[in-house]
C-alpha cells in the first residue's frame, strides 16, 4: 500500500511515522519550499504524549519541552480561583508537555527523515486537487510560488493534513463553506522572562470576554534559570476574518489588544511587561 499525505505539519508527520511503524509506505507532500520552525507554544495533553511515546519520541520531548504539572485559574487581578494538577502529577500514565510548535515539528521532521528517508518528504508541492477510482488516487500539485503545475502522483490512499483551508476536505465536502469565526481573537507571543509559580505551571486569568493564558515551553532555557513563556491574549468581539489563516506567521498589532490587559500586573507575573518584551506578536481567530 502506498499512502500520500498532503501536509507536512504536526498531523501529517505524525501520520507518516505511525504508518511507517505499521509497515505501510508513506510519502509527505508539503506546500512550503522549506519546512521551517514556525508558530508559538502548544500543549500536548497526556493522550497526545502517549501517541508520541509509541513512536519512541518521549525522551526527546522531555529534553525539549516543559513538563506541565499545574493549571491555575485566576481572576484578572491575579487572585487564584481553582488549581488542579496535570499529567503525571494528576495520576495520568503519561506527562503533559508544553513545547514550541516549531520545535515539535522539527522533532517529528527529523524522525520522518531518519525512519522513512529524506526522499519521502517532498517540499514545494501544494495539493490542488485529486482524482480517484476504485483502485487508486491521483494527486495533483502546483508550486505556490509561481502557480505552475507539477507532475501528478499516484497512490492507494490520500490523507488530507493540509490545514484549515484543506484542498482534500474542500473536494470531499464542497458545500461545507468556510470555518465559522467564534467571535474570539487571539494574539500570541513568546517572551524570555523570569520563571513564575515554579516554572512548570500554566495559568489562565480573566473571564468570558477577555482572558490571558501563559505557560513555559523550553527546557533548554529553564536549565539556565530563565523561562521562555508562551502567552495568549484573548478578546471577544474583536472584528476579524478568516482569509489566509493557514499562515502560522501572520503578524498582529499590540495596539489592537494591549489596553485590555494594561493593568493586569500581578505580584508573580507582569502581563503588560510580558507583552511588551515579546519579539513578535501573531494574530489568530478562534474558530
């Protein structure tokens, strides 16, 4: 069996590794000419860590990510409302990890290249459509840089892991329409700062209309006594749209949201300073 995977993100690379582990031939086709470490922080809950552990990646995760041990909810004034343990501290069989999305993608990419071989990662191939019959599927590609058609590829199965504007999903569900905007916009960033609340805690502060989330994501920086903190500022009611939101590097403007959080300074975390010290800010709609 030959499986083609459209998309070289976390889902596509993980699928390739699991297929290879099951003895199934897989090849990944990525739109970008080069797979770069993009994005901000993400959380890997224990059931996700279980899947990556089955692929033999837990030790590499532990070397790179922060094991999140506590989640604490706070008011916008920094007063605790609720606290709960996470991962192993909560009795799960697997830990919960917080990691930079790009670091996780790089880890998966290295594993795919090592286990499947570099020829099974094909970059610069954007899936434009596909044809299928009872026996096989033919995938059609273009180079997004100039729009030129590329040679089609044939396989037994096509997996769509090609993002929010998936060509595979659009072909299967042509009347589905675009994703619906929830009314919440998120501004995200990463800041090198001093550790807070033990250096392994995720915090959520605020309410239904405005919320701030922060958690550390780098074991490498933690070993130096510092903390690389991923943060998310959420505001309900900000006007937004969903065009071209497969881009993990869409820039955001601090002026659009900073005033909402300008006085959220706690004894243990200065949120305005965290925002001000970020190298870059990205904007995403929540769908």
